[in-house]
C-alpha cells in the first residue's frame, strides 16, 4: 500500500532527524519554484531560469521516493542513503541544478524588464535543493574517506570518539605493534594449504 503524501510531508516526518527535514524541504520546494519561475518565463518570454524546473522536479521526486520508502518491518527506509548509488544520484541532481541555475542567473542579469524579482525568488528554491544535495554529497565523502579511519572496529565508536575501551589480547599485540604476525600451528597451515588447492 502506498504511503499518503500527507504522511510523507507531515511534521512528524519532518522532525524525525535533520536528514528528514532536509528531504521534506527539498520535496516541498518545487511548487513555489514552479509558480515563480513559470510566471517569470511567461511575463519575460524567456526560457531561463524556468528550465531549472526540470532538475528541480527530479530532485523533489527523489526526495519523495526516499521519504516514502519502507523497510520490510514497516520502519522508515532512510538508512538506504549513504550508498554509492545514492551518492551518484545526489551528485547528478546537484550538478543538474547548478548547470541550469548559472545560465538562469546570467539571463536574469541581462534582463531588466521589471519581472526580475519573480525569477530571483524562483531561483531560491533550486539553490536550497542544490545546497541540500551538496550537503549529502559532502557528508558521504567525509564519512567514506576522511572519518572512516577513526571508527574503532571493536567498539564501533564514531569520528572523534574517545579511545577504544577494549583491551588488546596477546594475539592482537604483535599485529598492532607492527611486528610479525603470530605463527600458525601445523593444523592451521595444512587447512590453509588444502583450501588453496
């Protein structure tokens, strides 16, 4: 059964976490952007910045899809962000938004017919979506490449966490001190040799 839109954009969903809030903002930015940019395009008879509505619509649909997802147990499926696929989608949507925003700003600067305010207000919402997608891209890069090495494999502390509380065992000390690994027993070496064959 599909999740009703009123449940997706409810205040309960928007206040679950910062991620949820950003996704709701991204999803709800399309209607006012559509209104402002369509009116600006009609009055000024210009295609830009109204063409930014194409990536803006994709961005809003992407946010709705993420907000409406459910796990098998019925819980919100928001843990699915953070994968390489979502990184590529976030990056592509952000790139699409900025690729249409820049020509839109250039056309706004060259047009002083009196409707510049409509176009300017209309580009605020795509700028917000661009900032949201940039945040998720930078967060993925930071978690994947910069802070990943500070995670403790034993106690699962996050970045900048206190030192690990687990005591080293005798078998772990040579590996941690960059000495030779412990020698294998005869049984272990035979098992390794047979598994290679």
